[in-house]
């Protein structure tokens, strides 16, 4: 179709964002015969699926049954509430756990290539009581490989019009109702209803600071997570909630091998997967937590309390040579992180290492001296650490800077259980829906609950597309 026709087209559904939630909403709406405009700022679809591990959670799946694992949505609900310390929204959590298991089965029915030995209990988040975590052989891309052909089939049938490279400037309204969206180049996309599925804001340092009282953003997010969905909802009266649930991830490092570079976990700081050989210090050169503490929430809170949520993993040449790699998530890349442009600092003395990192040299030397006494005596009097395999004394010395890094949004657009956007007085904004990461941390609250970000985005998107009214009352 030509530009004039594109501008004049009217759709049953206009979806802003072709990430996990937007894609599944578009597919399920088109399955019903709806005419859908799917708008994406990037030049390809997938959103967070292009970069993340694709970690899902779900109860009562066929894979669990095959392994003799007895699990139910109620069990999943109870476990998630425990892990969130009662701060998850029970209404949305109840819906999520009922949808996520069947969604995983649906993925499998459509050729999803699951990693071996799934589901598992993992410890990058606080651990579930039984195995209900899954991911594909190619992480997030495994999910996209299932969904993309479905989108393409609906494009071929004429039910989905996909517009990539399309930045949305604002929502269009008439008499208080949302009637469409306008791109930065002036094109307008009109529809009975508009869905905000544009992701979170974990790539927008300014918005992150505004929402979280000036907090520093160390981003591990998809580069298009700019928060435009939240801003557009606010502009038409939508309420933003849940900013108080900020709970970044523990121990990310800046991976210079990515384009653009972003923060992600090395893997080896999780004691259940790899016991610590290193120590972790703050900018005063002091240890501030028990490195083999098995609670990720405890470790995260300890790191957040440090200056700018930063710390350094300190070790020596003997540990580098003898210990299992610190980069357990990608051991084949370990040597790349020691490159000149890589994240790891190196020096011939602890004092020089401290100076290169901006650490107090005297503090670091005293801390290492005390730690080495602990190793010799087999007792860590400072924190009670149990794993004390090796002193730190053989040059060169190394420091890996780590942060409390963010991979998703925490604040989000307020909606009802039909995913209709609400204003501060709980009134529905006619014609506007929101789904996916733009909803914030409803399902984890102020906690660390595995598989409760991507899985509900996918499942809620599919649920919304199947049930949304295709005409306006």
C-alpha cells in the first residue's frame, strides 16, 4: 500500500511495540480475524527476545508431568507470593500462573526447541521450591523462532500490517478516548483500540532517575526500552504506579563484546552454581557482605547500599589460574574480558589496582590482609564466610567492576484485569490498553521471582489479543 493509504487505514487494533507482548497480542487478535497495525521502532521485531535469556516459568506443564513433577497454578502462586515477600499483586499473579503453564505447552506444540533437562530450579533469582523454570536452546531467539512465522503468515493474509522503523510521537484522542497513534514522521494509525506494548524504560537513564528518586541506571536492557509507553500513557491521563518496587539484579558487569555494550551477570557470583574464590569490596576497599550467602535478595540489598550501587570483585593470578571461571554463563568468552578494552582491571600491586579503580588503597590492602588471615585460620570473623579456598597474594591482581544492574522496568502503567489503562481515580481511559513490561513489577513486587517478567508478557499478550473487544462500545 502507498503512503496515503497507510495514513488513511483504520484498524481493529493498533499495537505499539512488536516485542513479546505485542507479537502475541497481534497473533491472537489476527487469529480471530482482526485487522491489526503492529508498530515497531526497531527495524525488526522481537524486542527483548533479541537479547535476553528467554527465561520462562509455568506450572502444570506437560514437561513437568513427564518428569513426575507435581505442580499446579496454586502452587506457583503460593511460591511466587513467598518469593515476593507478599508484595506481588495477587490479582494479576493469579491470572499469570493460570496462563503461563498452558502457554509453555502451546509453544512446545508449535515447535519450540526447549533446552535439555527442563524445567529446572535456578538460583539467579530466589529459588522456587521445585523445578518450574524453562528456556530454549537459543534463549530468547528460540521463542521468536516460533512467533515470527505466525506474524509473517498473518502479514501474508492481510490481517497484520507491520510497520518497522516507526517511532510513535503521541497518542491521538477525541473527546477523552484514544483513537490511534501518530508517528514522528506524521503518519497516523487509527483504530478501535490501541495497545501499549512498547516495553519498559531500563535504557532511559533520565526517566529511570525521575521515577526512582535520582537512582543511577546500570542498564542490561534492550536498547529500545526507552519508556515511551509510560510517557504516552501519562500524557493522556494514565497513572504510573509501582516505582517503589525497584529491585535491580545483583552483580552485573559491562560486557564490551556486545553492540551496544550492556550490563549482564557473569554467572560465577551465584554461590549455588560456583562457590566464591574472590572477595567483593566497595570503594573504601572494604568487604560488605558474606560472598557465599545463598540469598540473591540479601546480596542485592547489600550492593544497593554501596555508593552508586557499585563494587569490585578482587582476586589474584593464582585464583585466575586455579578457580572455575568467574564467567560461568559464557566460559568460552572468558579471555575476551581480559582484553585492553574489556571490563577487568589489572595491576602488579594491590595499591595500583585500587588507584586504577578509584578504590581506597589503604582500605583494600587492609581488607586483603585480613581476608588472608581468615583463609590461613579457616575462620572468617568479619562475615562468617565458609568457602575460603585461597589467599589473595600472587601478582598480577585483578578487579572486575560490578553493579546492581537493571534489565526491566519496575514502575508501570496502571490497568484493570482486562488490561484497560486507568487514571488516578481508577477510571478507564477509553480505547487504551497496556500489556507486557510497560505494566511494571506487578508479578514480583519488591522481590526476585524467576520467570515472572517474560512469561507473563507473552501469556498476557496472547490473552489480551484473544479477548479484546474489536469494536468500541
